[in-house]
C-alpha cells in the first residue's frame, strides 16, 4: 500500500477528539433537562445529542418539555464555558498530536459545533490556544453548523489550503458528514461512535492518536 499523501492542513474537531468533554457537557445538559421535566442521565444525554450544536438541540428539547425559558441556550453555554475553563480533560495523545503536526510544518485548525466562548475556554485549558492562534472556528462563525460543510470550508481557507489538501479528524457522524461534504479526507476517531459507523459515512477509522503520524504521511 502506498503511504498516504501528506496534507497541507489538519482540521481538528474539538469534543471527543481533543477534549474529553462530552461527559462534562452531558452531565450539565442532563441536569438542566431533568430540572425542566425531561429526566435524563448523562449517558442518555450523550446518546440523544452526540455531535449536535446547541441551536439544533433546542427544537428537540422543546418538543419534549415545551418552550424553553428565554436565553436558555446562552445560559447553558455560559455554564459549560465556565466548567471547561476550570477543567477540560484531554483525549490521551491528542494535544501532543496537534503540536507534532504544527512542528512538522502542517497548518492546524480547530472546527467545532461548540459555542465560541466555550471553544476558546477549552483551547486555553488544553494549552493549545497559541498553537491554533486565530484558526479557531465555532458554529457561531459560520451560517450553518455541522453536518453542513461551512465550518470546515472556513477552517481550510484560514489555513490557506484547498479542502482536498486537508485532513479532518472527527469522532461523530454529523462531523464526518461535514468533513466529507467540504471535500476533505476524514479520519474517524472511533471512541464515542464505532469505527464501522464512521466508515459508513466516509471516514477512515482509527482508534489511537499514536497512529496519526503514519496516517498523515508524516
Ligand atoms: Mg466531536
């Protein structure tokens, strides 16, 4: 097999790829929804909303509990940002992989369905803010969140690379779909979602960041 062509840029999803934040976020969401009359555990919240941006969660929640209090999404986003500033657990090997890509001369960006304040807090907490610099993209920076391609197209442009010269690292189905729709090669980090499911949507699954340099032709 020929080794993979080295990309010009690597575009990282945040939650479940760099930050082991899903359980922190899901505990907060489950707590809020239980208060509103939809009793959920953190694990059930994860299954229900995996990879979804907050605005896409709102109609599903309102269908179940009725209209949400005004400013609910903003309030929960602030709560999550605060929690993430205190403590963002890293996915083992992921921050090191980002630094290795940058050191090898590849452009790196982060592209996430998180709110911007939350995303910035996570990058600071993971000590990656200076590595990504201004190449940090939230759903708030584009017209449409994942699974639309907008965030990855914006991230590729910021890296000065055509989408076909970029590799996207994703762990959820909406994220894989966004990367594929943007025209990027997508590597699927199989942790929250089985590799076979990610592959069915066009990703090449992998299970350990130690495998990433070889997958990127580094
Ligand atoms: Mg993710």
